[in-house]
């Protein structure tokens, strides 16, 4: 019998505002036109409409773009559980591309598998929406590192 996903309590009462502010500072998300979707403690969704600027030579979403939004969705899922003033960096991730991302919208849904003191393990599932139907196209597993007291540092 499947178990229910864990319920996480954020350490930062302003986690959602801090997450949205961090996302707004990410130049690459603005550059590609990505938007935040649903958010919950330990979960984050990023949505990306199709455009020629995020495509590859066959007209599908580019694999690097899929990796980019999967990485950020997993990263923000982990960030949602960190303390105020903390930052997050990806240590590593593995991405499996399972189907061509052929559609009008790419959706990456990140969630925390295991929060730790300094390392978090997350996953992201990526689907492509075409004619109202979602098709899974990628899955990622990721390790994140919590950076204390560096959340607002830039440059």
C-alpha cells in the first residue's frame, strides 16, 4: 500500500515571500519566460510556455531547458524548508529524459524527499502539456546544499 507523502513544516514563517523574491532575482528564469506555479512547504512548481527560444532543432523543448526548470523546481522545494536568511545551491542532479517534450507548456514539480541539516535530497517530475493532456517527459533526483546566512548575497 502506498504511503502518504510527508508533511513538512517550514522553518521560515515568510518562506513563500522569500521564495518568490529569490525566484524574481533569478535572471535565467526571466530570460526563458518561466513562472512559478503552485507552492507548498517542500514543493514547488515551475511552468514554462513554449517558444522558439527554448526549443531544439526538431521543435521540442530543449533538454537543457528541461534540466534548468527541473533543477530550480527541486531547489525551491528545498529552499521552502530552510531558515530565514539561508540560501541554496545544487550539489548534483541526475536527469532522465523519458519522452520528447512536444507541447505548449512545460511543468516541473519539485518536492523534498529528505530535508537535512546541510544537505537536502529532492526530486522533480517534468511533464509537457499538449492539447490539454500531460505527458511525463523527465524525472530528476537532486542533492542541495544549504548555505547559512547568504540568501541575500549577490554577485
